[in-house]
């Protein structure tokens, strides 16, 4: 079966969704982006800006925005979800009710997280809510990427992961250009888990910075954090090699070292003594790592997987433990062999 990839509906007009939509327009695709806010739609259509999210970016005037989900989805070959994880299920249900008989779009998501309570990956949620007869495949688009840098055409490499090779290749084809390179990967489990779990470690990296620690501490956290991510990921069915790729170590590096990362910024503010509730209230965007920490902690408990860094961050976020006390407890753990604790 031939997979068409010319008309794309983008659900979510935040920084990442709008930048991805702009790439697709510049690549010659027909794109309609959906937002629930009328004022944002009018701004995108009339001023070709998105000031709340990316104040310095001028969008291509061919980008069409709408508050009508039915209009955005009409005739779409590809549907791209670029919304917070907590909103995925409800939005997928709405999409499913609007897809007409015979519609068979590729379903893509560019979100990074796990659903609370169920601990399900985003592709699992989409598969549950959108009938198989109404989709050509489910693809996770993920990797080391900040919307702010992609917007100015910095060189970016990411991954399109799917069990269906043709669906992944469709997504690869529509996004590839001289500054945005896409690799395909069949390990959607590892790609989604790496993308979600790295946000936990980014909270810790930000906290270390806020406390005044240097590069040694950051390198240690990222290295041991990656071991934890891989350990739980493999237990959940991922290929361990995925975690040394773009959506593993690549995404971990960019999220743990950049002020563009809202998870890093949240951790930095925690390290400086600010209250979590105030940080969440003032961020203006979803901090995916907070919910993901809870999901990963609970999964690790269920699977009996040792994740001391994740556990420490969970205690800080959900049990009010002092960050310095959490760090001291990590450092004073019984000595171990690095060889026996990598996975």
C-alpha cells in the first residue's frame, strides 16, 4: 500500500508543534495547525508569529491555523500530535470520532512522557484510542532538539521510530532537509522511553547547577542516569542499543545541558531553593519530567529495578526531601562495581 504524505494536520501550536509545522511548510507540504485558543490562531494567520512561545520567529505565511479540529483533520495524510502527554488520550479520542470512513493517515507524535496511573507510552495510548482501520501506522518523532534552535535552522538530527517501516519512512521523507535530518528506527519502545526518562535526569542536572556544582557532578549524573534509563527500558522491552543513539544519550545530553530545557530550568530553580508549586505555576509550559518521575519510580518498584537517582528525585519532588540530603544519600551508598550496574 502506498502511504501518502502531502497533507499534514498538526495538533498543538506550542513551540515544538509550530516549529515542526513550519518545517513542513518550508518543505512544500500542505499544513493546517490546530490550537484551542482563538487569539493564537488569529496571530498565526494574520501576523505569522507565536509570541508566547517563540517571540523571535516569523512563520511562513502559507501556514494555516484553525480552532476547528475537523477542519485541521480534513483530508490529512499525516496527523502529528504535539501536545503534553496528559492531553494525548482525550485528544486522540476526539480525533477518532472525526476521522471519516476510509481515512487512513499516518499517526505521529512528538511528545515525551508516560501516562500517569497506566504508565503507558504515547504510541500505546494512540493505538488504543484510534482504530487500526483508521491509521496507516504510529510513529514517534523524537531526539535531541530544541524548538528555539530548530527555528533558526541549527543542524538537528532526530529519529522517526515505528514498527511499520513505511510509516517511519513517510515521516522521515516529509521532514528531511538541509538542516533537519531524520533517521528511522524500529525500536519505538526504546525511543519513547529514552525520550521520557531523560527528563527526569534533566531535573537533576538543573538542580546540580542551581546548587553550584560543576562539570564533574554533571557528567556523573548523566552517565549513571543513562544506566538507569537503559536498565528500566530494557526491562520494559527496549533494545539496549537504542539508549546510545539519538533518543538515548543524544537527547540526554541536550536536555541536561541547555537553558532551553524547561526540565533543566525547573531543576535549576529547585536547586536555588524555589518551591516546586511556584516553579510549575511560573513556567508557563508543561514540565514533563515531574509526572514522568512518578511514573518511572512506580514502574521501577513494580519491576524491582534499581534506580537510585530516579528514586532520589522522586523523594525531592513528591516527599519534600531536601536536595542536599538526597545527594548526600546517593554519594554514601554502598560501593558497587560499574560493570555490574550498567544495565
